[in-house]
C-alpha cells in the first residue's frame, strides 16, 4: 500500500496534542496581542485568534508542533538516549535544537518573526511563563518555544496584513 498523507488527521492531531499539553489557543492569541498592541492600538483578540488559526493551519507548523511535543513526551517518560534525555528534561541552556525547530514556524511569515520570537522568548509573558516552569515531571523544552513561535508568526502575519491594508488605503485615497 502506498503512503498518503492525511492532512485533516494531522491538523486534528496537532490541535488535540496542544490541548492535552495545556495550550489554549486563546492564550496564544493573548501573546499575539501583547506583541502587536503598541503597533496597532485597535487590534482585537479576535483578530489575533484568527491569525493564530491561520498559522496553525500550515502543514509545516503542524509538523514542528508534533515533533516538538513528541520529544517533550519522550523526555517525560525517560525514553531518550541518556545524554539527550538529560538535556531535554532539564531544558539545558546550551541545547538550542528547541529554538531551531521553532524557527521553522517563525519563518513562515518572514524575517520580522525572528525579532518577535526573540523578544517573546526573552520576556516569557503569559502562558510562556507557565510552560517554562520546571516542576520535575512536566517537560516543555520544545513546547514553550513552539508556542512563542506560533505567536511570533501570527504577529508577523498581522503586521504584513496591516501594511498591505495601509498601502491599499493610500492608493484609494490617491496617496
């Protein structure tokens, strides 16, 4: 039998695993609003959530989410190679593969996402603070960066759309 990707199943699985790992899309939307509110004062949480949904609909994003969550789960279960197990379980500061995987999400909407990601990764507002806490059993080494990357990508999407709207308005107004 020939393998055939079931995109709907992958999207559903991604949404389910985010829920199982305690990630609510609303919390990601709040991160987007946190990143963009100073640039677009009229921005609503609903617009942010719509942008999060669009990011989550991308296959490349779903692939990164599922890969990162799987590695976190395997680390919780102690099923990784010993050296890797220690680094991921303890969220080793010099282990950068979690950020590298997340950059594949950030890059979906262009280079502006990199600055958004770096900022939110450093600040760790909202859900990122909770995901980054170490309790000795839950591992979110990949997930905290993935959630930040989703928010950064959704923020970039908003910035690009707002700029396009501005340019359209200028053309209509004769500018």
